[in-house]
């Protein structure tokens, strides 16, 4: 996995960085938003890509 395409996913409720994923920055211009399971909150929450 190259570092250029790596995106950190941060929980919007507890602000923990829980996931790392890849995206093609040339094709997808907006930031990713996914509903993922947060181990700290112990429920499915919205995770948004951060820098």
C-alpha cells in the first residue's frame, strides 16, 4: 500500500482513528465517509477521512 493513497478514517463521535483505507485521489475528489464499527464506542458510527 503506497502512502499517497492511504486515508485515515476517524470516528466522529469519539475522534479515534480506527481504520486505514485507500482511495484513488485522481478519481474521487471528495473525502470518504463510511459507517463503520467503532471499538471504543461499541457501535456503528460515521467515520470520515482525515489528513
